C-alpha cells in the first residue's frame, strides 16, 4: 500500500474503510480458492 495524504478526518476514515473492504474481499477470495486448488 502506497503512502497517502488525506485532507481531513472524514477523508482518512473513508480511506481506512475502503482499504479494510479491499483486504477482507481478498482474504475471502483466498479462503475459497485455497481448498479448491491446494491440497491440505
């Protein structure tokens, strides 16, 4: 993740929310993908 400059607190909160949403979507995808394509 690249450093970001935000203008105010609301912009910072939106950035954190968007980043959190992106990370949770990636984890969810990986959780579904791993058992299908990898042997554990």
